[in-house]
C-alpha cells in the first residue's frame, strides 16, 4: 500500500481594510491562494463575501478544497463593529437666555473628541445665543456619533442684576467644624442706569445648613449701585452638604449651587486625674449616623453609615472588662460587613469604628452565640 501526503493547501482569507468598523459599514473578504473550490459555513460558495453586523453571526469559517479533495478550514479574523450611542448634552445653567446672558453646555464623557455645530470644540462650551446645539463625537475606535439637538431658547429682555459670582458653577464654602460657621460675600450690582432695582427675598431649597438673614429683604439698589450680602454655612453633622439659592431677576433668575463640608470638632482636655482625653464630635444634631443590622448580633453584622463621607477602616468591639477584640470586616461603599470571631462569646459589647475622622464609639450591642 502506498500512502501519499499532499502539500497543505496554500490559501488564506484577505480583508480589504482594518478590522474595526463603525455602525453598519461592510467589510469585503476574499480568498487568496491555490485551491479548486470553497464553501462558507452558511453554504455559499462565492470567493468574495461582504460581511456586516447582521450576517457576521451566520458566517463562522470558510472551507477550501484542492483537486485531490483535501480541505483546509479558514476562520474569520476578529472583526469589531463600534456603534456608539448618541451622546447626551446637559445644560449647566439657564436653558432660557435673556439679553447678555450665557450658559454652559456639557456633553457626555468618554469620547475622544467633541465638535459642536457652532464650531466650538471640547466637551464643555459656553454659549450666549439661543438655538439648537448638536455635538459630534468620536469614540476610542474612531467611530462617529451625533447627539440629539439641545434647544436653548431666548427672550428679548434684559437682566438688571449682576453678581460677583456670575458664571461660577458652584459656591464652595471653607470647611468648618461643627458648631461654627463660615460665610461667603455676594456682591450685587444694578445695571439699570435709570431705575432702582428691588432685590426680593431669595429662595433656599433646604434652608438648614445654609442661611441668609431674611429680615433685610426686600432691598432697593439705586441705578449703578452695588451692595454686599453674606450667605453662611453652619453644619450640624460631618460630611458634604449641598443646597441651592435662587435670586429672582427681571428676565431670569440667578441660581447658585451651594457646597460646604462639615468636619469633626476635636476636644483635647485633661481630667482631674491628669489623664489626657480626646473626644471627637461628629454630629450636634439628632441624626443617627450608623445603623447596625441585625440586632441582636449572631454570626455577622453590617454597619451602615448614613453619611457617605464617613469611611470605616476597621471594626472592633469592647467587652465589659475593657478588652478590645478586632473583628473581620470588609468595606463596600458606605457599608462594613463584619464576621464575629469564634473566641467572642455571648454578651454586651460596644462597637468601636476606626475612621479617617478618628475612633467612633457606637451604642452597645448584644451578641448571642
């Protein structure tokens, strides 16, 4: 018996361009080399094939044959289609422009380039004219996508009130300890050269951590004159606090987002026994900053912080004899999941949380094994 080994079929698939395509583009595949016939996985026998996003799933490979009946299977190269979603546009400020007004448009993040229909480039732009605004983006694969129009309307009226903070996205206050306050000075100018402007009582959304003396309103500002007012921040718990204050104007309102950070109030004192005592106050209100679930505690517990800026690093429990026992814990976002070790017996314990603000002592818990 004579066994003859034929030379392998010298054939390969050729692609006419890059293997990354945008949306519904078509790629041309052809077979190059020496062979007598071919057959695609979907049954067709054409030497050249057009591949798109719809038919790619039906075409897995190509079988080529020589005149001896030998075959070779050629698999499709890795082809990727990018179909970026239309980017969204957010208005950071006014959506209705009065004369001499401006506002800010911000496109969705995550793209390589941004070009607006008014010729500006970049993710964030400032505009002064009403109209429909569209942004064209290019993603990381080089594919283009166009946003839906963002309509900015206009009113042919003048605002007469200008502020020293006009154009700023947020008024940020200095960090302050609990029980104290910090203030920002706001200057207002009447741009009307003929008539007095009456500054009405502003609107503060929550009106808890941020305040402004209300008894002084309304205030009349003479033509071309300015006045200065204070808005203050006084937190009752640690963390980042936000609010919004609105001043009405002739055509549209001046809107200022407010942001302040409350930090712990640390007391360093000495007792009558000359023992140094450090106490950290993290709230002066009645808010419960931590929730322990479940209670009574058996094998594990979850400590959840109601203030997102408190991050628990480690958890321990203090027994009735003054001994501190570390517990296994893992922190996810504002939750700490703790497994109670076997050596901790049933009884009353005080949880101790190590945070970046210091050690926080919680109310006693009952552990039942």
